[in-house]
């Protein structure tokens, strides 16, 4: 017999979880959901149950709690996935508290099977299964009986064609969890990482038979809609990297909105490129970024702006406020102090898809670290790499700003080698000339395209940036006693 048995996959209704599971949850599988108290196990179980349960595919939820099921349901009803009309015809709750008082595994098993035979569910949940095990230990049952009980439960549920979930506060080191982990077809672990006054929730698919699931720990957050997982994967290749697709070797240039800057870039930013604008405090990074969005509005192109410390209400930027109010620009911002890169990527991607934006501004990467959870501080470059990869996938033209120290002794282009991740780099600098602080700009690189290597002075006025048409004499800035070294920016 050459035909393979195909596993039916159930869509869990938990955003991101099906990707971690390798496409979905195998039907008729025997699963363990483990994690410490407060990690989201019961909420995850209910979210899956209310997504999948129908009058034709019914669900049994066995409770083994110190509180009545009605109290648990009172809290679960606060989530948007909860549908009270399903309770009764599609979902039934059964309390095993009375059966557990005997301390006999066989009595618990028979009660479960009686309810299964009566209700004929396709989904079975036991919360908390660890309470079943701990109560039964008070009797004469040993480890061998526990192993038999779990195996028998798994076998009977599979024969009834039920997808089963055992929910418990287990850790890998718990001896009593070993029999369950051996028998289980799938195991999902939920944890909470507490560091520097922030908490980041993580989930890990430790086991999933028959599926090429994603390994490693992935962030998730509990929202009003339930759990939302953020798989740590990069998006598919951009269309121009797929085999058989013609490569646009000379993409059209789009205007930055700053005339002198467009000339330095021989016509503007190549479409789809990301330009890093590097400069010290007060050098005009945000002004250039705003002009970039304004030019898009003039051409009828939607824009998206990602802000951190400088939220829209605090910018006092009339031009930007008008664009936001008119709908030409959508703002992505966060006030969370434990923001994960995954959440930012998810929010940004959703906004780009919703608006169809052609231009994007991220202002600024320097302030991103103020909001990131501590675990991401160690590798800002990886976080920015993942963020810009998603930007490139959407094909938008982006301008990203980053600050540098106000040093007059060296030239640098940002933090953590971020300049390597961008297609173009514009450096803004200060210099002391004849007793005055003056500003200069230069295009450091434009990947795959020509650009000017001139050094141009510029001024910030009420009208924006005014860039000199002629290049600055290098000797006039760097030579002689009246001038000092250029500051990086």
C-alpha cells in the first residue's frame, strides 16, 4: 500500500500559532499545554475551543479547579472570542471535583469516558490535569498505574476520534510530567520571562508528531481578543528574487521633497530602497523625514510614520499633524515599555497592508531602545534587520533616522553597524567654520546606484532645509586654523 495517511489539520484561531505548529493542529492528537500559573493556558484552551466548536464538532471541557466553572467563565467572557450561544449545544462544562475525592484513577477515567460517550465530543479539554494526578496520588496508585491511566486515556480518546488537551502547571523537570510527555503527541509550553521590571510572554512547541513545527521560543501577548503569537521568521523572498522574475536594474527615482538632496542622489531615492538619515541632535533628521512624507502626499502616495518618543501630539509639527488628520499619513506608535520587535513588525505590516502606503518613515531607531524589552537591547542590529526585512517585502520606499553622539572627533553612521542594513545613507554633520557652527550633508552610499560625493552645506529655516547648490570646499571646512573637524551625524 503506497498511499500515505494524511493528517487533518485544525486551524486554532490563535494568530501566529498555526505557523508555529507547521500549518495547524493535527486532528485526533493528544496534547499537553504546560506552563506556570498566569501564563495563559486556560485562555489559550478556551480560544481554541470557541474557534473550533460547533454543534457538529462539539467540545467537552472538564474543570478540576478550586473555583466553580461559573467563576472561570465570568473571566473568559471578557475576551472577544467567547460566544455564549455555543455553551450548551456546542460546548459543555463538567466538574470532576466529586470524582477526584475517591483518589482513584479508574473512577476519574470512567467519569470522563461516560461524559464522552454521552456528548460525543470532537474536542476534549481537562483543566487542570495536574490536579487529577496530584489528587490520585493520595490513593494506592503508583507510577505504573499513572502511566497506564494516561496511555488508556490517550488510546480511548483517539478511538473516539477526539482531539484532546491536558492543561497543567508542568515544568520539564517535574517527574510526574514524564509519563504525560511520553504519551502526548504534542506539547506546547507557555512561560513568562521577568527582567528589569518587564515581563515578556513566550511559547514554545516542544513536540508535535508528524509536523515540521517551528522550534525555539516565540513571543506572544494576551490581548482583549485572546492570545496572539509572533513567530520568529522572516517573510518570503521579495518577487524580484524569485526565479524567472526579471530584475529591475534601474529602478525609478522618487523625490525626497528636499531639492538639493535629490540632486545629490542623482534624482532621488531609488524606489523600494531604505535610506538611513544619520545625524546629531538638531541636525534636521525629522524635518527631512517630514518633507519625504509631504512629497508623497503631493504625489497622491499614502504614507506611514513610526514614532517612539516623539508621538504625534508632542511633535508640534503642523505639517505632519495635517497629513495625519487628512488620512494621507497613518501613525504607528506605542507607549508600552516592554515592546517586542515582533509586535512592532506585526503592527507595521498590518498598517502597510491596510493603507497601501508607498512611503514609510521610522523616527527614530535611537528611541526604539527606550521601548524595547531588555532582552532585545543586546542585539539591536538583529531587531532592525528583521524590521527592515518586512519593510522591503512590502516594497515601500523608507526613510529611517538615527542619532549619533555630538562628537567633533570622529565620523560614524549609527549604532550597532545598522548602516549596513540600509540601501542608502545620508550623513548630516556639524563643523565649526570661522567661529560659527554650520551644517553639512553628504550621501555616503546608494546601493546599486550612482550618487554625488559632494559635501554640501545646508541651513534650517522656517521653510525647511535649504541646501547649497555648489559643493563645499573641503579645504575651507577641514583646513586652516579657522575650522575644526566635522562632527558625525
